C-alpha cells in the first residue's frame, strides 16, 4: 500500500508543470519503523519528523541507510542539541535564539545543518514563525552563524488562503538569489504549492494512510 501511495503522490507531483526540482518529504510522525522501512524499500529517502523523542529511535534504528531527516515541528530550546546532532535539515526556525543554539550545538564532525526560516505567512495566533516584515532584518544575523546554512523558507498557510500565501512566499524568495528552497504544500494542496514554486512538499497521510489513534 505504501509503495502504491508513493507512486500516486509522485505522479501528482509530475502532473504539475514546473521548472524547479521538487523533492518529496514523507512525513513519518507517529509512524512505525516498519512503515518507514516500507517507504524506504519503495525508494523514498527523505523523511520529516515533528516530535524529537519519537524520531530519535527511528533515526538510530535506520542508521546506515543514508536517509535524509528533516525536523519540521516546533522547537523547544531544551531540544536543540539532539536536533543539531541528528538531523540534516530543520524547517521550523521561528526565532533567532533557536538558530543560534542549533549552530552552537552542531557537532564539529558534521557538515553545516541546512535550515529554513518558518514564516507565519497569515499572521495566525496559533502558529509560530517570523512575520514577513521581520525577514529582511533577521537574514543577515542568521547568515553569520557558522554551523548552519540558511537555504530558504517554510510555511504552513491557512487552508482558506493557500494560493495567496504561496504567492507571497514565492515573491519573498525571489528577493534572495542565494536562497532556493521553499518548503510548502502537503497532501491537500501540493499541486498548488508546486505551481507557486515549492521545492519541498511534505506529505504524510497520502503516503502512509490515516493514522490510527488509540
């Protein structure tokens, strides 16, 4: 089932006319190591996790498979050391303090940690992230941090407003020629996100099916 679902999602990505390279992140939060292994067997190499403690077991169990791990959830200050050590990408930086801690705690033996700044693109009280007007000031500060590499931006738009929000994100990144990653679009709206310039889409349910809650 997971292999078939991956094919369907990749077909959806291919069905959208786009010039940019689009990479699929399988969102594996609350999924078992067995389910992730099924996705790996079907050729999926990039996975997104929201909850640190749960993800550490998976990363350790699947070590040696050359998987790329993306942290896409809220980040508490006391969790930055493990994220800096275990992940390849972090999508959800919404405060300078978190970026600084990730840089300070990235092990010297590892290459720079790839990071994205999270935008609260619709200024929603329930979501974290920078506001658009803060970006110009924060980018030079983030770029000074030695052990992280700023690659672009991420957003989780209000579903009622996706097209406008994705357009704003595309306009934002066009101002920064050295940044080229837009992480936006999930199961319900990935086509629209790709049309607007997404380079990462984050898909969970349409790959793994509905989660069962006990």
